[in-house]
């Protein structure tokens, strides 16, 4: 089993890893595969995509986010501290550059130190965490190889426009190759995105395009060996790397057929598709070897371009590019379409529960009146919202309900009177009324429910929040259960609560009348008691003997019952008024909680609607220009989905599954406040997406199984789909395949003028790979397709056709081109122009070069483009002046003609003197020098300067003086005209020559 280690650098690298993991999850419903072993490491100076709950890493309700050990955040490096103590950082000191320039750069940075399109700053941030990178890399690689294959292919993905990815790329390659030096066992393949010509708004902060060229310049130099990076982990010594990378794919957002794709969203997915096909779908051993040969530059002449007449390596041919086109039934999109349709149906059931046989659950409420329901006696009894409960004639709290000594107010005084009358009758009949009144007062003030009426209600008023909480619990519990069971929707609950609140407010307004009535009853009862007491006083002995006092005692007892019942009710209704007010407030809170839940559902309904509208909306004719050519009938998908939506039993069942899954999230506290507090929008969305993915799949399979005339939407073989469409239409099929192949192309445009193919020097080699699923019962048609693909590929490009076990719903066309130097590409010339302009237009060019390059100013690396003759001659002028000062150029006078000419004096391999005629004067030489001689002149001057005799400062000063003297001669020849073009060229060349003498 092959081992692959994928490394993403910067935002672009992270997006590619994310898209690849989604591809793998979609195919295998797992983060890993059994086909190959994978490890990941994502390195970035921004933590934007690293959060464990980052929603962009979710797919079909599952997170495929990388574990923390597969992430490395490299922000927060303190460069000022390092600059103040460079000797303490040997891994940074040799390359970090001028301290004053850095002060200027750092002074312009606001907030946390990030790469910020400054490549050397990105390199510093990486260097600050290089030990962590090395440690994580070793550990993850060890896990990858333990118990299996020892070899690893490292895939490094990044963009070249920013500071982090392109700034760390060289060192990431260098550290991996230093750890794993054998290039055949440990292959390193780079995937580098070139800056697009017109970036999105605010993306280009100055160095966008220049960074791209600087990165390519360094990659090329690294490949040919002219750039050996410092060890940024510890020692700071230069590493000695051999074959630093096997191959480097470069690509842009526009392919050679003019298709332009979105860099931020689409292109990472295209690269991920290419990686998936390479790593997973190809499978075939011969095809894998072919790919590896191309990435190792073993399918032709992989040696670099050299300086004419020498072995000096200039331009590497380890660069590749790719093209990919997928002809597919867009199963993932169809699956998502069905999922979101089901999820929206479930959300609509939760929200409105308004079924329609034509449309399914509708996006509007049913007309219902809950006024009668909330006033119904049985409802009020269940919810403890009767007058008896509000006055605490009946208990509300559990301890009140279970207290057997509690009686309703009427029963309390009705039952106590006979007891008290019986008690006073044991006393002298003269004191019966007084004693009965005393007992009633005592009962009212002290013994009513053990503490007296007034104290009882005062105490209960202090504890009213518990009553209100219990009332809410009862109401919410029933409503939640009915919502849970699918009986009521959230809209129903809101309407029900609104009706309940209105009813309670109405009852609250009537309380004052009831209090007034109770007080009136008190007054009436007191008058009757007084009158009865007067009658009692008039009773004489005879009347007594006739039982008059016994009658008046019974009457007095009934009057006292009326009086104390009214007094108790007066207190009770005063309490009820407060309890009603607080209950209304609490039910308003409950209503607000349900509204928040409803808002959550509403937002999700809109989100699902938006996602539905974005999917399966293609026209009948597939767009062959796109990287993914979608071959299906979108209208059939919509009709199929509609039939599922209209299945009442199915939709109610799947909605119930969703509700139960949501309630599991709050199982310990099933309430609406817990719902909106614990289930945020993303969590709600994820639950619905996850459950409805499974429900929609099962519903799809069941419908197909029950109706043989139904063509399935999922699990479709693309070959069968093509056969159904083109069976009996050979001409249409031929045209379709021709147009498909013609629209495929590399994501890189080549400059045909720059491509020079010399005899025996094979460059820019292309290979075409067609990956087809196993045909099954469609074998004959598959053979026809294979022949058509071979026939319609132009330019003699070889075609490899592979049958794959993965992705039966698609045919993939892969184009790979390798063995070309970067100068072959149009993008490099464009980026070079932007690079030159960036430096030329800056008032601080040295600072710009520091930002752009990982070390030095870039002039130490071989040029990527072939210079034109004028440019090459101009470049040779400083060397011409230095060679003249070094006496490598001698003035020779012909004894016959007396003509004086300049000769370059060198030695050949046999140490014999070689004289090369240059011209009569330095200006003449500058205009007419042969290009090969100019290169010889430059090389000879450089070699001479490296000799010990010319390294001393005094020797260098002598050379500078000689150049000044030659410059004076030229000025005199130009009649002391400082504006003369010839003189100006030599003056500029002299300044460059001085710079060389001072630095080398």
C-alpha cells in the first residue's frame, strides 16, 4: 500500500487539502481509504481554517477537519526581538537581511505578524516554527510507514502569490529532502498555483505578481543547484541537496482553451480532483509508473538547459502542468439536492406542519384558532391555570398538590365550622358566639394552612417564582411533547401561546372586580354577623329553652363561614393578581424562546432553499468548456425529488427522525430555551443534513426498487448513461467525444515562440490518460468509447486508458505535460514584467527585493527567460569594464595597418593563450560583441575576481579607479557630453561594476 504525505502551505494549500478530504469522504464515506495510506500537514500563518468547528470543513453533516497534530500555525513570530539579538539565532542570521529595512517593513504592519505577501517575512515565520514542523513531519511520516511500505511521496501544495505559502515553500522542500535524501524512495512533488493576471479585489497588496516570479526564480535555482538554502532549523549552514524535488506542477486559473475558473473556490477543487485521480482512481500499476516517470523527468531529456558552450545549469526542466476534465453524472450534487429537499421538508414540518398532497409540507401556516383551546376547562386543569390554582385554592407545586391537609378555600371554611360549633357547645351557652368568633379569628390569623391566611399568601408571594416556573413547566412540557410528536408546529405553539397570554391578560383585568366583590361580600357578611349577634343578645330564658340559641349559633356559624371565606378570597385574589402578572411575563419569555427557535428554523429553511436553487439547475445541453461536464437530466432529478416530497408517510417519518435527533442534543433538558441555547444554526443544519442524507438515500432506493420504470439518480454508471443517450446515434456520439477532447486542456498556457525543440533534445512531452469505470453490462459501448478517445486526440499525444473501481459515475480525462523550462510559459513572461515594474516603480527597490526573495536580491539566480541580444549585451557591459580593468582585455596595434583593436585574452584547456577580437573601442564592443563572446567575457571576469590576488580591498579599489579612467576616456570621446546615450550606458554599467566589486 502506497504512502502519501500531503502538505498544504498557506491558504491555497489548506483549501486544496480540504477539497481532497471532501473528495475522499464522498467516495468512501470515511476520512481514509483502504487503497492507500495518507497523512496531512497544514501550515499557515492564519488560523482562519484551523478551528475544530470550522464549517467549511463539513460535508453532508460530517466534519473532515484535520486533527491539531496535522496543523501548524506559524504566526506570532517576534522579528524585532530576533533582529535585536541576531547572534542568538544562527538559523536566521545568514539570510534575514538589512535590519534598517526590516524596521521600515515592520513599522507598516498593523496587528499580528502574518506573511502579508512578503515572502521573506513568510520564511521568517516558518523558521520560527521550523523545529515544530520537522518534529511533526517525522512523527506523521513514522506513523505512515510503520508496519508497511517504507517509501513516501510528499505532495506539497501552495500558491505563489502570498507570503506564507511561497515564503515557506523552499525551506519545506529543503527540510524534507534533508531528512529523506533518497529521491526515488522519498519523492517530492510540488503543486504551485501561479498568480492570476487579474486577482480578486483587495487581494493584490503590492507584491502579488512579483512574488510569483520570485518564487519561480528560486524554485528553478533550487532545482539546478545554484540555490542551496540555509538550514533554518538549527545550524544556519547551507544544506547540500541533491534532487531537491522530483517534479513541480505549475498551473494557473486559466487553461489553454481559454476556460477561466474562480481561484478561491473552484481551482482548489480542480487540483484536489487531479490529486484524487492520481492517488486513488488510477490504480493501474503501469499507469502509476508512467506518472512517476513523468514526475521524475525520466520520460525524456530531463537535464537542465545550460549556458552556451558550458555545463553551467541555468533552467530546470523538472516542471510539469496538468489538465483535468471530468464527464460525470454529478452524483454528489444530486445527493445534496435530495438531502436539502428532505431537510427543507423536515424544517417546514417543524415550523408549520401544513401538509399539502400536491406540494408536501408548505412554507406557510394553517389557519387555526387556539382561543377556545386555551380556555377549555380540561386544558386549564392540566396546566394548573384555573382560578382555583391562581388563588391557591388548589395547589400548583408538587408539595402543595401532595399536601393532604390542603383543601380548597370554600371547603376549608365549610368543613371547619361544624367542628368549631361542636367544640363551643361543650361550653356555657352564653359564650358560644364569642368562643366561635375567637376560634374563627384564630383560624384565619394563625392556623389557616398552619400560618394564617395573610401570612400564607405573603409567604407564597415571596415564592411566586417557583409557581410561575411550575406553570411554565406544565405548559411547555405539553407543548414540547406535542411538537416532539409532530402534532403541533412551532407556528402552532406560538399561536397557542399568544392565545394563552391574551386569555391570561383578559383574566388579569377581571381580578380587580373579583377583589372588589370579595370586599363587598366581607362588608355584607360583617353586617349579618353583627345583626345575628344582636339577635343573640335578645334571647330570653324561654327562647333559650326552646332552642333559639342553638339556631342562632348555627346561623352565626354560616355567617362566619361567609365572612372568612370572603376575607380569604380577598387575599387570594390579591395574590392571584400578582401571580397572573408574573405568569404572563413568564409565558412571554416562553413565547420569545419559541420565537428564537422559529427564527433558527426559518433561517435554515432559507439556507436549504438557497442550496437547492444552486443545485441541479443545468440546461439540457452539457457545457463542455467546464472542468466538470455534468451529464444528466436535471429536470428528471427535480421530478423524481418532487415525487418523494409528496409522499406523506415518508416525509412525516423522516421529519420524526429529525425531531428525535434534535431532541437528543438536549435530552437532559427538553425545553425550548435549551433548544435555542444549545443548538446553534450550524448544529441544527448539521443534524438535518446528516439525518436527511440517509433518509433521502433510503427513499431513493426504495422508490427505484418499487418501480422498475424509474431510472435511478444515484449509483449510475456513466457508460450506461452515455449508452442510453447515444445508442443508435454514432455521429452524435463521435461529435460529442471530439468536442469533449478538444475542450480539455492544461491549466497553463504555453508561448509557442519560446518553445525550441533541438535535435535529440525532447522537451514538452505530453501524455493523455482516460480513466473509465468498469463497464459491466455495457462492455461493447465502452470499447466504442475507448476507440473514439484514441481517434480524436490530436498531435500524436499517446493515450493511456485505465479502468478504475472508483467513481462509476464519471469518466476522467487527465492531461500531463512535463520536461519544459519555465521560459516556455506565457505566465512567466507576464510575471517577469510585473516583477520588474514592482522594483522599478518603488522608491525603495532594495526593500522590495528583500520582501520578494527568501535571501539576497534575486540577482544571484539564473534568469528564467532568454534575454534578447540587446539585453544580453547590456548585461555584459559591467563585465566588459571589469575585464578591461583586470587586463583581460588588451590593446593590440596591427604592425601592418597601424589599427588599434581590443582583444580578450583567455586560455584554453591546454593552457594555451586564446585571443578573441572584440572591436576598436569599448563603445564599439558594446554594440557589436558576439553573444557567445559576451557570455565568455562575463564568465572569465567572474573567475578572475575569485582569485586571491583580487580579493583584497586595495586591489578592488585599483580596479574601480581603472574603470573610472576608462569612463573618462569614453566621456572625452563623447565630447564631454554627460547626456550622451553611449556615455550614460557606460556610466550605469560602471555603477553596477562597482557594486559587484564591493559585494563579491
